[in-house]
C-alpha cells in the first residue's frame, strides 16, 4: 500500500516525537511491504518564524491533498506574546476547523507495566479503559465575538453550538460505545449552561436509537472527581470541546503520563489528523527525553482509522507494550527495576520489538 502522509512536526517536543513516529512507521513499512511517503510542512511557531503566520496556505493545501496528517505539537514561550490572531495555537485550531475534523477520539488505557507510574493506587486504577470523545470544532474555542471591550476592561468569549454540531459528535459517542462496552457517559454543565441543556436533550433523543447503550449524565465538576476516584466506571465519555480538553489531560494521570496519550481527529469520511494529547513541553524540549509513545500510538491510530491497517496498528501497540514490559521508560514515567532511557532509545527499543515479532514469526513458520 502506498500512502502520502502529511507531517506537521510543529514546535518543541513535537519535532522530537515526530521523528520517533516516522522511524516506527518506516519499520512497519519494511515489515509489511508498504510505502509511506512523508511530506513535511510547517505549522505553529515554526510557521510564524518562516512565513509570519501559524497556518500557511501551502500547509493547508498539502493537508487537503494528503492521505492522512500527523501533527506533533505547537506553541512555546517564544511566541507567547505575538498577536492573538497569529498565535501558534491558532494554526492548530485553524487546520482542525478548515478540514472539519470535529470528532477527537482520545483513548486512555493503562499499561500493566506502568501501574506504579501513576500517583493513583493500583486498586483504584483497576483495568481502566476509557475513550474520551471530544467535540473539536465548536464551542468557546471558536466563539464569535471573542474580544475586549470598554477600553480593554470587559472581555467576551462566546460559547456557541448548532444542533447539528452537537448531534454528530453525540452520535460518534454512541457509535463508539456500541463498539466497546456499551456505556456512554455524557458530560456537561446543564445546571448552568444553556448549551449543556440542549446537549442533554440531544443525548436523550439519541439514546432512544441506541437502546443497548447504558447512558448516564454527569456534570463536569463531578466527572472530574469521579475520573480520579472511580476511573473503571467509565467506558465512553462524550463531551464538548473545552470540557474534553481538560478532562483528557486529567485522565492521562491514569496512564502515568500525559506523554502516553494518542488521539485521532476525524470527520465522517475518514479523513484524519493524528496528534498526541500533549503540547510542546517547553520545560523538556531539546533535551532528548520526551516520551514518544503518545505520538507513536497516534501513528498507530492513523494506520487503523485512515488506512484500514488494523494488523499493523496492533503491531505498533504490541511493540509499545512489550517495550514497557521489558522495563524501558522515559523520565516522565517510572517502572520499578526498569531502565530509564531517552526518546531515541525508547523508539529504538519499540522498533526492536516490531522486528522481534517478525523474527519469531519466521522461526515458527520454519
Ligand atoms: P504540555 O502538554 O506541553 O506540558 C505539560 C507537562 O507535561 C509538562 O510538564 C511537560 O514536560 C509534560 N509533557 C508533555 N508532553 C510530554 C512528553 N511527550 N513526554 C514527557 N513529558 C511531557 O502543556 P503546557 O506546558 O501547558 O503547554 C506548552 C505549550 O504547548 C503551550 O504553548 C500550549 O498552548 C501548547 N500545547 C499544544 C498542544 C498541541 O499542539 N496539541 C497541546 C497542549 C498544549
Ligand atoms: C489539545 C491542546 C489544544 C486544545 C490547544 C493547543 C489549542 O490543548 O490539543 O488538547 O486545547 O485543543
Ligand atoms: Mn489540551
């Protein structure tokens, strides 16, 4: 299979973890006889430096024509004081919006080897396996107006959603639950926000079409608490843009590190951008210690959702699991008795496990 992959490394550790993901994809291409062609373009701070804007036309154009997109992370202190309209983050929001990538799937699954890496007790973590379905192209992030008034002393951010925008993401939530353990937790703030009241109505309407799915509503503040005290009660969580952003960083604690979480940003026809949940991590950027697993697992999601390569996706997930079982961990994690490694060595160990499988396959086949 030949695929053209648009690569947007972005800023900070985004660039470091992207190298790791490309290396793993090359190993998979070798093993399974695929051709992955990488086309690199700038976004975020790197694009501001080169083009004066965080989302140049040529990046948008490339994204429109590629088979899938991989994104590292954007932002950093260097661009914290540029005009709000050309901040690095605007580039990311812009590409999500322009491509209509409204459904952000954020799986949060603990690895056995990492039970000690989480500050939560093992008995609380249990077998937590959650999918956060986050709306990605509406709400406060895209509110108009969003401005300062009265000589800069009053600020306005508008939270706006259409019924259709809510319906399609809530449907994604139900569809995802049907493929999993058939439990859907809808998270809102219906005791305060009108948008949440409409959200809840739509969830109730859709629930009638999915009688097999057990539905519960949680207010976002209580949901934040239960995510930490009772994580194993959750299967699929569906929520709006800002709540989903916050809850997913919180949920990463279950895995031991924000650096572990992958995501897929999709629209109905399968077009997708794949991005780790974490940001550019300026505090560790350039040190060669970033955890590449969130990015590598995002590449696995790309193989699964955009290319239909389920076996290859599983192979990456298996290789990551194996590498952690062997005790390799980056400094954001901890494995008792294990070996601390940097980004490059972690990646090399993961690839060794991809290759190890094919060696044992050929031995078995003899
Ligand atoms: P961050 O996610 O970059 O970092 C939060 C903490 O997690 C830091 O301590 C960092 O060292 C750690 N961390 C993150 N990724 C890691 C990894 N792969 N390995 C090990 N540790 C990791 O969040 P922040 O510091 O609040 O934001 C920094 C910049 O990143 C900001 O400009 C923000 O807007 C941007 N950001 C971008 C994205 C994105 O591009 N998708 C996501 C979040 C934040
Ligand atoms: C994420 C990030 C982005 C978001 C920022 C950088 C705009 O935090 O992908 O989770 O809030 O969506
Ligand atoms: Mn975030």
